[in-house]
């Protein structure tokens, strides 16, 4: 029983969305991008380079099945579109080699750069992608082409998975931990959790609970250390305006607000779901590849 | 003359009582609680009981370990590096490289032929090269700790562990279990991963025979086996005294 209850706090809402105002049958090029991440998977369908539909689901234990589900959930919602109707599919992300129906795979760095350019516009130069099991700082040019990047994929500190562990430990839903940490920000912001490692951080947090710290203060100390780590990575690659954040943690105000304040720079805002940036990039590459293949370009 | 060596570790607190002939007359090993001072009292009482002596019989107290400040009555303190080196040299005089793997840190200590410390390296920032790794994994495999170590010896070693981080390794182990990978293979993959991290710390000081491994994880036969393979040399585990007691022994020796 305990395991079931415990496992709920990391759970975030899954989404399947389509733009009802568009008719896919009128499109010349139907392209698809699938970003199979370590924690979440997204599929995006674009009609002539415009966003038409997307899904954002939790990655299961099988990469192939997760990619089928990500695309399948969109096709189910559209109703009359079949996978064969899609002209070109590009896979990206951690599990990209395990997408059985992808025509090509492209690294997630390239896709996030391209996707951020689409979502946030051509002024973006620095993209911070905060994912489930990695953290990337990407420099791009006005076309969304990658100029430079740095990443951490060795350590859970500063990743979504690390935040999930702490949400579980404190029994607070993952969707609330960030805003809760801001209750004491900035005036009563405590010192950051001293350990980088999430495993040791858990012990340290248990110590703070025993000392009687309220949960919002504990979360503030934790997110302070996450933000510090994120900013360190960004500073190594060099932050150039405009600045944008993609990936699941971009939905966590506890990290975003602290990172912005530490950098003294605001991140661009968007109407899109910033978690689908990688899949959008992949779908845009898919369109270009299809056009190249069919001699349209 | 009786000296008490007290090692306050992050997970366990150990006491070794030594007489003037360097004979161990009592030991204890208790879980470190929230109140370190209370834990120290408990551990000391237990060792005194084992030795059949009273606290007044002790002439000197030497403290070591991450919580050594929690022994306010200590006559002296000893760094963990020196405690490890001294203790290991005492039980294994041919030792040149001491590898200590505790619950939350691991260290490598180089000693010369007289047991003096020449060099050391320490890792306490990441759980990947520590006993915490095993603790985290045993829960997922649902096997007792002892069996977890032993089953590693039956594995062929064909399953690699991609994750370096313990948190990421948890997800990876869950996937391996889903894929019906036999538990011994998973145990072996975990032990190889820890040994890989520990060996990289040891290489920073240079590996020189004989290598003695101490600390709680030295009790894990699967880890020791993986470490041997990783280092490509024989690794010795103290057998006359539990390997996790060596630093407390080193502390006691320094008080004589």
C-alpha cells in the first residue's frame, strides 16, 4: 500500500492536444517528431511546418511501446489519420534508437535548439533544457542551429528525476513543489541544501524534517541548490540574451524564478508547452528531410 | 592501560577497546541515531559490556569519523585517513593501498612500509561509490543484503549498468527487472558499477600491492569480487576483525 501511495507524488498530468481548427487532409507535408525521453515522451504532428497536434506522456519501461503510445494517442484523438498518412517521422531523445517506425534519428540537442527557435522565435540565443534525466545548456543562432552546448547526464542533481525523488520524500505533488518553495522567497530563503548528490540530499532533508523545518522552507533550500547547479552549467557555456527554458522543469516556478534572479535575466514566455520543444524540432527536421527526399527543395 | 577508539560514521558508530598489549578486548557497532552523543554512549556501553570492564577502566578516548565532534570527552581526535591507514597496517602489515568504502563516502589511502600515510583521495560528493548504492538497490531486488552480495558471484557479468548516478540506476534496475533479467546479473551489474567508481578513486593515489579493503562494504563478497576484477589485483579483507571496525581500531592504536 505504501508503495502505491508514495508513487503518486511524482505524477504529473499527461496531455494529448490537437488544433481542431486545422484539417490535416489539406496539408502538403505531414511531419512527425517523437522525443523519447528518459522520464517523459512527446509526439508532435506538424502540417506544413505548423503545429497541429501533440502528446506528452510518461515513458514506460519499454521505449518502443512508449513511442507507439505517444504517437498512437494523437492518432486516436484525431480519429481518421493513420501512421501511413505521415510523410516523415524523426525520432529524438534518450530512447530515439528504439523508435521502430522512425525514418531517421537526430540528437536531442539539435532538436531542442530548432524547437526553441520555433516556440520562442529567432531572437533566442541560449536554451536551457531541463529534462527528466539530464540538463543541457545550448547556444543557438537565429535559425535555431546549435553553436555550442554543455550537458550533465551523469548525475540526478538538477534534473526532473531528482525533483521527483524529493517530492516523494516530502509527500507533495510534483506540480506543487515549485510554487510551495516560493512561499518563503526571497526574504526567508534559507541556505541551500549542502550536498549535490540527491541520495545524500535525501538524508539531509530528513534531518531538516526532524529539526522541524516547514516543508516550504525545505523545498526552498532544495530548489536553491538545484538553481545553483543549473546556473553553474549555464555560466560555463555563457548566457546570451534572449534566454529560453524548455523541458519539464520549465514548468517549475521554484527553479525558474531562482534561475532568472540569479542570472538577472528573464526567460522568454510561450503559449506552447515548453516540454514539446524537442519533438517540435524533430518534426521540423522531418519536414525538411521529406522535402529534400522528394526534391521539393 | 586501556584505550577506546570511537568511530562515529554517518550510518554506524563503532568502538574498539584495546589494552596495552594491543589486544582487542571489546568492540561494538551500533546504528548512528539522530542524537550522535547518545549513540556514542550506547556504543561505548556495549563495548564495555563485551569487555567486562567499566568506563573508569579506560585511560584514553580517541575519536574519529565524520561525527567525531560528538565525542566531547575524547582526549584526542584522529582524521579518518590516518585511522584507516593505521588500522589497516596493524592487521595487514604488507598493505600499501587501503580502500575504505563506507555508507556515504569512500577513500583510498597509500601507506609506506612503516604504515605512514603517503597520499590519499576521498569521494564524498556522490553516492555512486559508496554503500548507499547497495542500500538503495536491495530494496528494489527484494533480497536480503547478504544474499545480494553472494548472488553476484553466480552471474556471468553480461548486463552492463549504464547509469552512474544511484538515482538513475534505480530506474535502470526497475527496467532490468521488468525485462526479466536474472537478479544475480543485476546484482553483478550494480557491484561492477560501484567497483568502477571506487577503483577510479583508488587510481588517483595509484594502486600498489597489497590492497586491503575496509569499511562496511568490504563485507559484501560481490563487491569485493568486482573490485578485484576492476583493479586486476588481489584484494584482502581483514578476517580477524570486522572490516568496518578498522578505523576505530586505528584510532585506539593511536592512543597507545
